[in-house]
């Protein structure tokens, strides 16, 4: 935050310098990190090609568990995307100033996570090259897509989500790109000049900008809720025990924001350390974001309890049997691990000292990431493994292509994020200036 | 009289702006450039509210209507009962209509914003106009006032 | 109206008198089993807990907007105790629940009364400590606000699952809890807006105008969230199309007046506030905000009727009297806020 004795101009210039410093001179270690991530990404892509050539049989999914790691990954990455929108749009509408230091990287995270998530339905399709059949377009088969299918809703929800978050990210970035343009030279100046669209900072531009930003935030807020609701309805629309329950939409939305907030911490804490941005991202900011994490964790726990309790309250045999299976069946270790990571461990954030301990937050965020991945895995796989008919039961274990593609998606995500930190301003400079001036 | 003023600090800039408007300079002739949005300046210059909202409204309504039209028309085009639901299953179509409302609303607002603020500006891309962290007041057509 | 400002001792007597009257109505004056008491409890508990929850939630999220309205909303907290005690008398009406005829571990008469009244009592105690800490500006007010909110969510969830949903046992919907505590919050905001609007009709103050604007803004947001939850619940049941599950809605949607009630509820709790409060001007218009807020409270009542009425009959005349009594009680408590909050300080 701005020290009192500092003049506005002085502060603004030092702010620009500090943040643009992060863009300069990548050290070899940076390239090494990019290379490692790119390596994972390449392995993942190669595995996908292998799967296409050999057929879906190389993956562990089969009857009865037709949805396995791929769908888990899809839900996981869409979930990661959500807190980006929460931080940039919802907190914007609530005028919560602490968002200003997180929003740029959170929005970048959103865009990359949706890109990663978008790959999974294609990977899962098997005949990935026919993906365009998902879109409604006039064709010689004279068929339209089934608009009653949750999977088609997904197509609309996720593509809308990607478009709107990309626009939101870019619109907010244009004024900052104009700042980068001012400091850059040579070919970089050309590129940033084009990207910043000839921004001058005139009254007219700011006027329309402020309005548009507000509207996009107002659109993004219900959108983010609808997207994960639709994802949850992929499951809830069926009548499979453990999936068919009305609370799924808010439960998934809270879970998504929970996991995404954890991912923001996972990304921002090292970023802050490496680029020495402690001056701008302070412990107070982390304290507040930890509260968001705690809040969503409590909602998720509430949903776990409600789901579990009502299964027994209603006395429906299949529901009862299913929830018992989750707790003591084949996937029990994953289930208890999930409860530990998502419900128990975050409760420590009630302690103020731990909320303000950056290292602790970082470690906790890793646990939450794991826990939330497990949550989706448990929900998806255990329901399919044991549904109504004992003749139709089975156990699913992922095979190596699924693991490789999952690692590949992490590689892709982190590679994009690393490149982002060197290509674009990692903090929202203008918004921090505006906040400091008040 | 000078027709270009620049300031390091917001309050000085606002002060001068107020002075200029009071001294009778037509608000239409004043151009200002700021490093971040300054809403007080909008009040001083009495600018009209942004027309972006018109684009938003039109976009959102178009999306809503198109969403329902697309789902209902394609369902009627090949009336096939799916899952025991009515051919025109409004509860399911609400979702598609909702997403398209937001998609159209967002995209058309963005286009409207680009149009209204005259971006991208080819001239300024090839030769960027920089004001740094200065708050600049620029008065045009001094003589014609 | 200043005669309505009562001292705590007098207030207690009035509350007891009203409580006794309601109990008398329920046990002696009307015969036959009906859901009057349940409706009174389910509706008024939302209106009483809601305002306190709004203040506590604003406290947690460091929202300053509520400040000028704090005392006006916190004054209702002793009524949580009133509800807790009144709830015990539901024991005499317990046969409205069909599950009393079966053997169920969770749904047994004594346990049902016990857990709910204890939880309400706990909520009252937490509210008491929270209100004290909050008005004195003590440092532990944040913690107490969190605890109160937890107890609020739990009680309102039980209102949903235990009081209302179990009428249709074994029908279940996991969404009921979230819908109910969101609605209680909705009611709290509506009350905050109503108080602000009435204050503004007397004298104009910029602070109160802002409170009204912000309450209206949050009401607008909650209208959307409510629609999301309600639709989310309906869609899952409609799409799943399982007979024992869809029955709940098909009973209610194929008969008048329930069908009309459902459309009315959707209109009042979603469409009307959404369209009515979307513009900037409307959030500053006192009369308009009053209309929207009162209609929201009415909508919440109709919604509860929509759940209860198809299962058990209600006695309209006595219900009106009971509601008038409760309204008087709320107004007296609002009027006596200075005395009440002095007592807690």
C-alpha cells in the first residue's frame, strides 16, 4: 500500500517499475521451469495421440465406470477457473478492494483453466475429431443437437464462460498494456502497441471502460454460478444414487470457488516471492483470501453433511447403501482423505495466526487442491462403480494414459501461467493506482 | 493562454478543471487524459452516461430471444420425444437461453465499447500517444469559443 | 406511538401474554389438528432471525453499510427465545406429521421437539452475546458473529428439513435447507429496507438512504440467487422424473390454488424484485422499495403456504389473528429498541 509521505506520481512510477521489472530478463531457471512444464504437456499430448490411435481401450474407463479421471479432471479444471471470476467480478461488485492485487493473475488462471478443462471432453470423446457435432449447425444429416442433454448445456456454458472471461481479462488489461508499451522498445513496443489498441486514457475511453467493466462483472457473476451448476447437473440429472440430489448446484459452485481460491494461493504465493511483490500483496490480503477459503470450505462441509444425513433420513435403500459404500467401500481412503483436506484442515483457518502465515497457506492450498480433486473423483467414480444392480458393479482404477494426460494438463496450465507472468503485467496496475489515490 | 496543462496529482488536476469550467470554457472543448478513471472529472464536465448500456440491453435481449428460438425451433424441426419430456421442454431450454443471454450481452457490450471509444485506433497504434502518470487537460479550438 | 416503547419487564409480560394467547388459540380455542402453529413458527422465525443474521453477516464481511441500521435490526433478537419457547408447544400439534406413526430414529416426537428447541435456544444465547459484543465494539464480535451465523444456518436448515420437509416424509430434497436460510436472509434485508424507507418518510438522511439503496441492491442479488436455487431444485426433480420424487410437485402443480401460488411465488420472489430493482432510481424510491419489500415478505408467506397447505389444513381466521399478534409483537420490539439494547449492554 501507498506510504503516506509518498507523492502520488512517485508512488505510481515506482509501482510501474516494480511490476514491469517482473516482465524483464527471464532467468535461466524460468526457462527451465517452462521447459519442464512444456515437457509434461508434450507427454500428455503424445499420450492423447496414442489413445486416439489405439482407441479408448487404453484408458481404464469401461463398463460400469464410463466416467473416470477425464471427467474428474474436467470438473476439477472448470472448478479452478471459478475463483478467478469470483475474485475479479463478484468481489468487484462487492467493492472489496483486496481483490485488486489478485484479480489479474486470477483472471489469467481462469482463462487457462477453462482452456485446459475444455480439452477433457474432447479427450473423453474418443473420436475427438468429431467434436464439432456438439454444436448446433445446419448439416446434411438434418439433425440438431439435443438441447435437453446436460452435455449440450455444458457446451454452451463452458464456451460462453471462456469467451466472457477472456473478454473480461483483456478489457481490464488494455490500460496496463498501454503502460507496458510506454516502457518497451523495438518489436516488443510494436506488439504491446497493437495489443493496447491505441489506448490514450482519455475521458471518453475511461467512461465507457468503467461502464463496460461493471456490466461484464454483472454478467460474469451469474455466469460463473450457472457454469458450475450446469457441470453439477451433468450428474444430478441422472437418477444414479449419490448424483441425483437437488443441492448439487450450489454445492458444486461452492466447491469450485473453494478449489479455485486454493489454486490462486498456490500460484500467487510463489509469484509474489519470486518477483518480490511483497510490497503490494501484503499479509492482510492473504488474510482476507484465506477467509474466502474458509467460508467456502464450511459450505462444502455443510453440503457433505446434508447429503449424507438426508440419504439416511429418507430411508431410500440405494441412497443409504451408496453413502455407506463411499465411507467404507473400495474408495474409502480417498473419501476420508477428501474429508480431511476439504473439511477438517481448512478449519485451522479460524486461527488468525495461521491465516497470516504465508507458508502455511501455501501448504494448505496444496492439500485443498488434492482434496478437491479427490472429491470429484469420489463423487463420479464411486456412484458409477456401485449403482442399482449388483450384476452391474465394478471397480475402476485409472491406467497410465489417464495419469499421463492428467499430468500433461497440469503441465499445460502451469506453462501458460509461467509465460503469462513474463508476457503481461501480473498485477492490475491501474486499479492499484486508483485504490492508492483514494 | 496556455491550452495544455498537466499535473502530477489528482486533486490539483481536479481543482484546475473546476476552475476552467467555472471560467466559462465550454466543456465540449476540454479533453482530459488520466492514468486511471477519475469519476469526479466526469461530474465536473457533466458528461452523459455511457451508451454502453444500450448495447448491453440489446445484446442481452437478442441472446435471450435467440436462445429460446434456437432450442424451440430445432426441437420442433425434428419432433422427437426425448426422455419422456415434452418436445418443447422449457425448463431445459432456460439454461441455453440464459447462457446465450450472457454471451450475446457480453460480446455486444464489448463491441459497443470498442465502437464508442474509437478503439482500436490505427493512428495511435503506429504512434502511441503517451501521457505517463500525468493528469492532462487539453483545450481545443481556443479561438472559436 | 411513544406509548409503545416498553421497559424490559413490561416487554417480557407482553411477550408472554401474546405467547399465551397464541398457545390458547392453538390448544383450547380451536379444535381439530391444523398447521397454524407450524406456519406461524416457520414464517416468523425467518423474519426474526433474518435481521440479526444480516447484521452479523455484514459484520463478518466488514460491510459498513449496515451501521446506521444496526440497532434497529438487532432489537429483534430476544424474539428468538420467544420462538424457542413457542416451539415446545408444537408438541401438542405433533400429529400433523405422518411420521409420528412410524418408528424412525431421527423423526421421533421427543427428539424432534428437543433438538429444535435446544438449537433455537442456543441461537438466542449466541445472538445475545453477539449483540452485546457488537454494540460495545468488543474485539470478539467477529467470532461471535460467525458462531451466530452458524447457529442461524443450522436452525433455518432444520426449519426446512425438519419442520417443513418432513411433512411429506419420505420425500427429500437436499436443496431445502439452503433455500430456507437464504429466504430468512432475504426477509432480514426486506425488513431492513422497510425500516429504512419508513425512516426516510419521516426525515431524509443520507446515511439511511444509502442503507435503503444497499438493502435493495442485496435484495436484487438475492432474488437472482433465490431463483437459481428454486430452479435448481425443480430442474433436478423434473428431469430425474422419479415418481416418488415428482409427486411433490405434481400434486402442487396440477391443482388450483397451489399451481397459482407457485407462479405467484416465482413472480414475487424473483421476477418482481429483479425487474423492479434493476434500475438505479428504483433503489432510491422509498415507496417503491416499500412495495417490493412488503411483497417479498408476502411472497415468503405464500411459499410456506405452498409447502404446508397441500398436506395439512389451516384455520384461516385464527391464522390472521395469530399473524396480527406476531406483527404487534415485532412492532413493539422495534419501538422499544432503546430499552432492549440498553438491557443487553
